[in-house]
């Protein structure tokens, strides 16, 4: 009984895969027929259009495969770089510090954060769910406002100092 079920399942999978491949091949033909009906194409134009659509489809597939290969290569490179970075960190830290660092790493990954203390990248002041946009330097809007307010405060103090004669009032 189980073997019959297995065979049925395998045949279903094979049939489904065949249907998907057939749909892929017939997709350009369907597109050609739809465009031919809408644009009133001649038979010669239909064949040329079908060839063009198939060429575009193959080109897209080739591009997708290249992108997949690049993505895999980038993942490998990132992994190697991460391992090298971790090795350098291990050489810098003492065994006790390394153990603490690894613990921080584990805790941070569980919370969706990295080793950044109490704040995550988009978690300003512990406010969950709040996302600030960042500029090209990586500063958030909130960070920019804080920076500008500090700058204005410093400028105000300097202005007051200038107005009082700059010698502390003596």
C-alpha cells in the first residue's frame, strides 16, 4: 500500500514539474498570440516576435543565473571576512573578554540586534517599532535633530560669552 502511495506521489511530482516546464515554453507562444491579436500582426511578424520573446526569456534566465552565482559568491566572501574579523577580535581580547563578547553576540542575535549595547540600529532610545530614516552617512533624523540642538546650544553659549566681553565678566 505504501509503495503505491510513493509511486503515486512521485508520478504527481514528475507530472507537475513537466507542466511547469511546458508552461514556461508555451508562455512566449501565448504572449505572441495575445500581442498578435491586439496589434493585428502578420504571420511573419508573429514568428519574429516569438523569436524575440524567446531570446528575451533566455537572456533573463542567463542574467538571473549570473545574479544567483554572484550572490552566492558574495555570501561566501562575507562569511570568510566575518571569520577573519572574529579571529582578529579573538586575538585582541582576553579569554574572559572573548567569552563575554560571544555572550553579547548570542543575546543580540536573539533580539534581532548586534553588539550595540541597549540600542539597535532602528531602535532609538529603546522605542520598539519606531523606524527612523537614515541619510547617506547613516545618521537618523532623530540623531540629526539632537546634533543640531547641541550645536545651537554651543553657539548660543559662545554668543553669550562674546557679548559679556569674553573674560567671564571681569
